[in-house]
C-alpha cells in the first residue's frame, strides 16, 4: 500500500532526542515553491504523533517541510 500519491505525501519524522526538557508535541511546516513556511499540523500535548498525511497537493510543484519540537518554553 502506497502512503504517498501524486497529490499527497506522507511525512514521518524521528523523535527528538536532543532535549533535556520533555517534548510535548511537534509542529509541521510546509513551503510551496518560494513561499514562506506555514503551519500545517500540530500535535500539541502529544509527542507520540510524529506523522501526517499532506493532501490536495499539485503534481510537479515543489514542496518543502520542516519540523519543530514543542516543549514548555515553546518551539525548538
């Protein structure tokens, strides 16, 4: 079973192990072409959720992603 298609991409990231402070969740940001990154997913208060299926994409477009870990101080 394919997790990504021509109009969707399945994004999964590793657990952040570089923090002395407990991770409360993650935020996933996406950029389309040369646009600024925007928040598309947040797993606030749940560090176990480290995946997201991004849908309604345009075939052939450039998409970039970045992930931030969340702790009680805010985003990493």
